[in-house]
């Protein structure tokens, strides 16, 4: 199995961490998003969507992180512990509930904060408008409130007393905003305690390894300063943040 990844991306980190923590064998294939490798002809032969993550299992190619996570959990069900993606119908539905919700909520809002704080100033050669930054932070906080109040409630993890794909994905998504310098855990003891349980469940070494790149997110603008890809990104940023 080959996994095409860039660990700047939350979905890529989720796939990477799940494969590593469960011992699923794979070959890591780096696709450097900051260098525009996703637009290369070579990568285009693998994924017509030109996005990561991509899983290549023999001749079978799959995109979209949630689909990849579920595929791996089910293909290796004999060796992957049941709590990751429970066989029980209702417990699995709870995992799917979070995974369905997160796309347009915690993931989208964490990404928006990261892009505004780290990439907007260099790509647009302008300061981030305060109203847009304030709105992005407010949206992120609303998602964090829902994570705590609806999904976690008073349970150790989102589903019950053991970690699942839902917790792994949520923990990774939160770190996108943290990597931009926003302390999302301030004043949230429940979220801090949950994060520590996630770290313990996956192993602190793996947790830190997977997030090493994003925790250096502030260095991205300097690395990209003179790259031609910046011009290509300007129309996308205008559309996203106009």
C-alpha cells in the first residue's frame, strides 16, 4: 500500500497516524503541497483530483481521507482493534456522525484560521482584515463548543471509553489552528483532558512526530516567499476570503 501525503494537511495526518498506530504496512510518498507537486503530471497520473491524501492499494486508488480511513479499518479488521471503527451498528453510527459533521465545521474552520494567519499575508501581500480574522475565530470557537458539548459531553472519548477514528480526526483538526499560533485550548479544561487521553492512546511520540511540520507553520510564508506558485494561489484566496 502506498500513501501519498503532505503532513501540513489535516486529512493526511489523520491517515498517517492511523496507519502508524495500528501497524498497517504502507510506503510513504511525499507530495509537497507548498511546491505545487500536486499539480505535476506525475501526480496527475495517480489522482485526477490532484489532491492528497491518496491511497494506492495495488491497482486500487482511493482519495478522500475519511474513505481511506474506513477502507483501512475494514480491510485490516482482523488486526485493527474494534474500538477504532466499531462493528456495533450504533457505535459505528456515532463515529460516522462525527466524521460527517467535521468536514464543514471543525476541519473547515481550523483550516480557515490557519490560512488567514499564515498564508494570507504573503499570498495577498496585505494584512488580514480584522473582521475576517475575528469571524474565523468565532466560527472555530463555535465548532469547538459543539465538539465539547455535543460530541464529547462527559465521556472520555467521542464514542465511549476508548479512542475511535472520530477522536483521531478531531485531535488532528484542532492542531491546524494551534500550528498557526492560536491557543484553542485556553479556558477549555475538558478539551485539554481529552487531548491528553488521545495522546496517550496513540502514543505521545507519534502524536508529536505527526504534528511536527504543522507546528512550524509560521515558517511557511518565508519558505514560499519567492515561489511562482504564489501567483497561482491568489485567485483562490480572493475567492475564499473576498
